[in-house]
């Protein structure tokens, strides 16, 4: 039997349940976002015997798995009285086939809800309470109402440093963690809230080109038109598994992937789903969300970008300094090296807003030399010659290589020029010498020698192409990109 999905845990066998609580599974093709939903007839024996009411939370058990689902009741013949209509989320989590037996009963009370109620009434939570809440969230035992209550309570009375640290540790503990053999693993995050701020793919490309490791997991949009994962998805797939992420990083040194496709801090993705609807992103939740993902991804050194502006998440320098201090405290307690940098968030960063247009901005930066790079080089004390030698020439290497290859091949195979300007057989090029095998009537003599000399003529071109193949192909690909 395959392992249970992350939010489905072991359950009692259906054969041990009372006969009147067993239903037959039916797939309805109902998409209720990420929330598991079960539809039962109002006259269903289970609803009568268990006393189930509409929108109650029920526990579904099948094949050794259990799922907490929201109950909706209907009349009519859409489903039979002994059937349980499952939404796509519930169907996937239970892993059942049509007609499989399902046990439905009242969901047992969650002990962590007591901690949630304490937080609603303004009481602080310790590590044990946060562990219980996050574990139930990651196991999909909390409904959207529970999640909204938790996020609202932590917005009205924001997390203090101890709670933020506890939430970070709890969110890290419930998911998987990646490990890398490199002593330094880089990562970067922008707190967002600013349209067009897609610096992450550019930074990942630069860091990977410098020979460092950067497995970057990014989120989708919360309070801006597009998140980093949304923009990157227009260029390459971002729904990568942990194994595929590791393969890409080992091959290229860096990668940008959507964190929701992996079990790295899975509770964070559930919180983000509700935060997007409420349009809230509190400081404590923000810090725990960012750092739990970085720790789970195996990062050792992290840079945090804090855009400051009237419409950004961070509105002034004082708030940025306070947020940077809180980031530093939690990161230090978790063993991360972190640097927070404030940037100008007074206006959108790029020219485009939205995934496709922001992707074009990224390509424009990576394929050209921006003015900011010149200014940074001048600040570092470089002159015009040093800038050309250390910055421009390395960036032009692919184009220079392809021009050199084509120039060499064109010159090597040139026939008309040497034929006009060279008047002795001793100084004739190979292209001219090949023509000497023709007789006075235009026929060929000594064909075997002609073939041998033809092979010798091609060898320098083949050797040059093999030596410069990577740069040659890179130059062709770079020149073929439009936009």
C-alpha cells in the first residue's frame, strides 16, 4: 500500500465501523479550492445516526487514511442515500476508488483549538501550543474559518519575539528539510508588496554563475499582482519536487521553484491561501513564513530585501529597522546568517506589472548591461578600461566566440580571394589546392587523394567547434531570444 498523503493520517479499518456509518465513495468532480468537502443526502442513514448537520466538520476514514472534511447536505437523486460525494481535494487525500467503503463520523475535538481560543482572548502562546496548532494546520484539520480566526487574532495582537520564534520552529518541524554538501548555501527573499519587484531570478542567476549554491523556493502572489513563482513559471516549470529541485541545483548551481509543490513548511502554504483572501500579512507571520522556508531549504546565508515606500508592506525606515531586528533575532536563534537590506519601494521596480511583463523585464536585465552595473563599478573605483575588461568583455564572450568561429570558418573556406591574390602553388591555401585535382576538361583525378585532403581541410573547423561548443551554442541561444 502506498504511503498516506501529507494531510491524511492513519485511520481505523472500515470493517470495524458500524454498518450504518459506512458509505460508498463517489467522485463528483467538485473543486472547492483546497478544502475537502463531502456531500451527503439529508436522509442518509449516517446523517441520522450520527446527528450530522450542514457545514459540520466530519472525519472520513477509508483504506487506512483519514481526512477532516466539511459536510454539505443535499436533497434529490444526485447521489444515493448510501453514497458519499467527495470533492477533488477529499478524493485525492483519501486515495479511494469509486464504490470503496468510507466511514463518516463526527470529527473528534482538536486540542489545539483551546490554544486558538486563548490567543483570540489576547493570551500569549508557548512553544507547545504553537506546535499543536501548526501540526493540525499542516494535517488539514483546520477549516478556513479556524485559519481565518488564527490569522485575525495574531493581527489584532501581533506575535512577540518569543511567539515568532516558536511559530518558525513549529512550521519548520512539520515539513521536510533539504540538506546540501556545500558549506555555504545562499538564499534571498523580498518581503514584497511592490509590483514588478522581480529581482530574485536575476540574483539567482548571478549567484549560480559565481559558483555558489542557491536553491530558491518562492511563493505565489499574496498582496501584489504576481509572485516570483508566478513570473518564473512563464519561463520554466516551477512545480518541482524536492528530488527534481536537487537535480537542477546540482547541475546548474541555482534554481527557482514554487515552495508549495514541496513539503517544505507545508503549513505556510495553507496560511498564505487564507492570507490572500484576507489581504493580511502580519510581521510575525511574515518572519516565520520566510525563515521556516529558508531553514527547510537548507540555506545557511540569507539576504532579506525590505522595500520601503508609501504603498509597500514596509511604509517607513523606522518600521524597516524594527522588522530587520526581528528577522535578525529569529534567524540568529535558528542558526542562520542573515543580512537585511532596505531598498526604494516608492514605485514599481520594473516597466511591466504581471507575470509575463515582469518576465520580460528579467530577460532584459540578464541580456543587457544595465546602467546600475556601470554605476556600481564606478563606485568600486573601476575606470573605463577596467569596466570593459572585467564586466563588458566577460558578458560578450558568447557573442565574441560565435563571431570568431564564423569568421574562422569563412576565412578557412575562402576560395576566390586566395585564387586572385596568390600566384604560386607553394603559398596556395587548401581550398585552392583542392581545385588542382581537376584536369583540363573539368574531371577529377586521384579521387582518393582528393578525399583525404578534404578530410584534412575539415579537421580544424571540427576541432574549433568542439573546443568552443558550449560558448557557441550559448551565443546562438542568447541571440535567438526576442522581447
